C-alpha cells in the first residue's frame, strides 16, 4: 500500500497537498486500522498528493485535555505543532473527529494554524471535484442509519457531508430519533473511552444501539473510530453483530468500489 511519509517526501524536496493525520486509534487499534487503510485506498485511487507523519506522529492530546490534564495536553500539542510547522504543513485531514476538533479548534492558540478537515468533508470535496466516483456496488438498496459523532456534529456543526456520501451509495438512509444537533453520544467522548462507566441503569452505547435497532438497519454507518467500537460493542451485547454491521463511511465507499 502506497503511504508516503512527510520525512521521505521532504528528503526528495517535495511537499504533499495534504497531511493525513492518522491518530492513535487509526494507528494502533486493529479495527480502526481498517478505516485507515480504506481511506488511503481512496486517496490513492483519486491520485491525491498526501503523506503521513508515520513514526513522528504523536497523540493529538485530546484524551489528556478531556480528562483534565491541561499541562500534558499542551506538552503533546506543542511537540506536534513544532514538527508540523517545520514541514510547513497547511492542510490536514483526519478520520478521527477527536483529532479533528483538537487540531482545528485548540491548536491555533498554541501556534498551530492549519486548515483541518474531517475525512467525510474531504471525501465529499474530492467527489464534487471529480477526483473519484461512487456507485452503490454491494451496498445498493441497503438500509443504513448514520450515527453522528459528537465532535463532528454538535461540536463542529458538520452534518451533511457524511450523509451526502452515504446517499451516493444508492442506499436507503434512515435517521434515528436522536440525530444531527440532537444526536446522542456513543459514550466514548470526553476520554470516557479509557475508563469504566459510572453506575447507572444503562450504558449510553447500549441506549444508542437500541435507537439504531428500532430502524431495523442493515448497516450502522460511523465517522469515528471510537463510535465504531462503541456501537459494535452495543450490537454484541444485543447479539445482533452477526446480522448488522458497523462500517466507517470510508470503508463503505472503498468496498463499494472494490478498492
């Protein structure tokens, strides 16, 4: 798989049009790696000029900040900013809404000023520019519901880009009762991904999964690796993971095009 690094491109005196910020989940989590690979396949298919930081990439600092360690967040952010500025990075795309929100909204005050896009925004832009095309493929006619990631939707008011991409797959898009600005968190935001849930009557990801199951979907579409994990766990708890699948939008597009 063709995945150039910034260091290798800089050594050749080249600079990519966009930096693909992979993120911790997309780098290390076995499930999220599939999302990373799917997005790279689309970028290569569209002949986009991109690169990753590779071993030079560190955590964006989102979990540290959300869990209250501002000092650690600033340490992590400043290292990343110094590195990216040394490469004169101007455009960033990421498959993780947590990284997206942090890079876009919290890095500028520390000296990191970049044009940051979520991968659904970038894919939608490429599609409109004619960089690649989408056909339904094996997903044509499927019943799909989209779960809005908090840091993409309510955090940054991005609702239409992922839905426009899903509709291009010739599927039936059905909405949960809590969607868009009234979306319900999967339960992983705010660093909750890395701790046990507090005591209560029901875990949030179970409640969210139940809302999805009410629609009897074939697929739950996601735009966040954390949401993907939480919704998949919800389906497993309901013993529905053998008949309903959770797929990132990049995976849906890549698989529909047989990439």
